[in-house]
C-alpha cells in the first residue's frame, strides 16, 4: 500500500534499492545531497547534481527536465552518510518560471525497482521559492525511512545548500546553474546494469568516502529549544537560536576528539511488518554518553515532526471538507432537501477518514517512540537522568565533565505521557533564568506569589546541585546572592552540605562584594587568554567553573550592580562564569528596555509546568516540566553529601 505523505510525515522503507521519480509542471534541476549524522553536507563531493551526477549509491539526471528518475542504493552509501536529501531547483537564465508558485506543484514518488510506489509526496503550498528540499531518506535505529520535507528557499539553490552546512554554497550553485543553462550535460546516463534478480549493480566510481569530518565543526545555535518568534531567546527560549529547518549539529564547539567513534549497539533484526526493537545508545557518537545524547535529540526531532505531520493532515482534512461543502452548496438546488444533507455527510465522512488515517500513523509513531523512551530512560547516566532514576542513589562524583545536563522534560498534548529530556551542553553556553513571575503563564497566575518564588528558588537549587554533582571535585563553585535573605529555606540543603563557595550574600554590600569578585575573575582570565599568559594569573584565583545564583533580582541591586550582572551574563560563559537567576521580569520593569538584552541572553525556564518552549524544527509549543525530587526522597541530601565527600578526598 502506497503511503501518501504530508509535510513532516515519515514512512519506513522496506528495501534499500530504490528509484525516486519526480514530476513537475516545468523543467527542474534535480539533485541530492549526502549528510552526516548531524545532517551536515561536508563538501561539494557530497552532492550529486547535473555536473557530477554519480556518487557511490546515488545517481541523478544530467539535465533539467519536467520528469526525473534518481537511482538510490542505500547499502552502497559510505558509512559516514546518514541522510540523503532530494533537492529540486528551477533553472535560471533559460526563460522558464522563476518560482514554484507559478507552476504546477511538483510530485515525488519513492518506488521499488519494479516501479511499485512506496511513498508519494505532493509539494503544495510553495510560492516565491525557487528551490526546495523535497524529501529525505534518513537512517534511524538501524533502519532507513523517508520523510516528506517540502522546505522551500526563496533565495534559490545557494541558500538551500548553505542551509545544509556547505561551505562555498553560492559558488557551487552558480556552477550547477551555469552547466544547466549552457546545456553542458545534454544526456541522461543509462541506469546501472541490473543483476538477474533485478537489483542495481553498485557503482564503483567516485570516492569511497566523501571525506573526513572537520575536527570541530561550529555548533549552530539551534541545538537547544527555541522560543517562538515573539521573543531560539527567553522562554518561549531564546530567539538567538537557529535558522529554521537548518541542519542540527550536536558537536560541542570546544570539544575535541582524537579517536574514531565506537560503533553503537545494533538492534536485533525486526520481523517482517514489525518495527525494529529499540536499543539504548543506537545513535552515532564517540562514547555511550554522546550516543545517548544524540539519540535523545533524534527522539525529540521525530516526535516534533510526527506531531507536525498529524496536525498538517488534520488541517488538510478540515480544509478539504470546507472546499467540498462550498462547491456542493454553491448550487442552489443542493441547499434544500436531502442533497445538501448528503453532501455534508459525505464531506464529513471523508474528513473523518483522513483524520483517522493520520491518527493511526501518529499512534504508530508515538508507540515506537514510547518503546524507545522506555529503553533509553533507565540507561541514562546521572547527568541525563531524572531525580527519580535509581542511578542517583549509586552516583559517584565523576572525574571527567559529562557532555550535557538535564534541565527538565518536554511533552506535547498529543501524548502527555511521552516525555523527552531537555538536555543542554556543558559547559553552559548561556545562563539560565527561572521565571518567578505570576504573569509568566496561566499556571503561574493560579499560585500565590510567595509560593511561586519559593518553587522557583527550589528549582534553582536542584539545578545548582546537579551541576555540582556532575563536575569533577573542586572544578565547580557556587556563589549565592540573596539580598533580603528570603531564600533561606530552599537554600538550606546547599548551606547545610557546605558546598557553597561562601555564605549567601545579603544586603547591598554582600551583592557588591560577590559581583566584584566574579567580575575581577572574568577580567583577569580574559586578559590572560588574549595575551597567551595563563601562567601569570594570581595564585589565589580560582580558575574552575563558577555559578552565580541570584535570588529576587533586582532587589538589592543598584545601577552599578546591574551593569556588572549584565557584564557577567554576556562575557562570563566564555571564561567559565555562569548565571542562574531567579527573577520576575515585571519587578525589573523600572529599568525599561535597558535589561531586555539580559533577559534575551538567558534560557528561560519556569518552576511550574508551562507551554513556552518551541523546538528548532517545526516550532511546536512544548510543555516544559521542571525537575522535582520524589516526595519524601532524600536523594538531594545524598547527592550533596557525595559532593562534600569527594571534595574532602580530593583535598579541595
């Protein structure tokens, strides 16, 4: 049965030797890019286009045409390839259409070698775009799937290639268009010969591996959830996030690796007609922690796109019903009597059928993700695990910094019980703001102000404790500013365990002292780094990571202190000084727009469940669940006691 995909929907591929057929209303250029585990195209040799139509496992047409057949052998692709993206672009300088909105919607079909359709996708909704990522074939849990993408680019082929991380995208796009315009490639090469069984012979031409990955690719800002257009900043989470629809790179910008990644575990082969059994750590990575991290982000993306496909299908069904009703009832003869009633019933029945089919696909995808989550969650290391995970009871302070830290959970209304851990990379790239305001959300508005502030500070304490527990002994210090002393209760676990760098600072003098100390540290480390003179730092300077927890900002802060805090938020993360604020933005409204850059620079989270975060792929509003310890549990005290013991053993 053919799967008729809508934008964002995916479908499992039953075989690895395929043809991709393209039909368009006017001649188009068809090509394909190869992407690594992060979706990044590593170079021009990873792109099949009319001027270079063959790559291992991939062959495309050599000229612009209204119809194309692309040959794909997924088993013949290099092991470093995890994604194949099919691209369509309108040729320039040949007198044809300049945007897809003026021509018939392109149609793409994935077929077997015998012509049997596996999945189809009609690229509707295009307007000013002159290039489009039609669909992608991607590897997931050892199996290949196809996903309908339909991401258009008004700036054309160059923008599309740049969006996939290709350096020199504009030059390559120009060379492709020039070859097409001059008819330098006039004929389509015959397909590879077939074996007696009908399979294509793998091509031996071209490089066996598109090339090594860059040592430390830059991390695009879309690696963390982003806030909707209103504020990839503050919670909705910060708008400094990603280019929508761009490739996601999970590599930390300051993390270097010297050895090749160990192969991930493989799932046992699935029975025909059944999904592959999930395995914890089946993503790519250099260690088990990195594989789990990438797997969680893969689950995050899959859930986002599955929900997007379902919502798109439901919207399409509703729109189609409305259109059919309008056409039927436009005839006055159908407005009275049984004809009108029958038309309504038929339109609603079609709507319900389409919606039911979309829900069936969604339920299948959700069940597979739930099964994967059930396997992954128990296997998580402490830094990724919830406070209710037994791993915390046997936790030992590590000797190396983990890759990431869990800040809470995310879920969508389609299945609230399916939670995705919200992970951020370490060292922290930006500060965190726990919003204690009652105007922040409907859930917060129902709580008493004092209770909300207490919950916000308890959330901050849990984050500080988790950071202390995952850093090697003595490499992380926590400073607290509590100007009015109002957070004595929530801070008690940290104070009693003796894990703070000093007593919580109170009053204007305490605020000024802590800010001056941390500002001096930032200044000295910055100067030493710029001068290449790290050995000249004062012997009393703590070069370990520092966390400043600020309660009830801006209470107790004068203009000088506010300026210092903004400086720490901007310059501190690069040299190991991080900010964790508990504040109500309304309380700081007297400063006007002066503090707007401060709020935008921080990752905003809430002490109560709230739908304010958006994913970097389709922009869904996700419900954020803050971390909590199980009722009656003493896991927090046990973890802080382990931190204290590890420091004593290390002589810190």
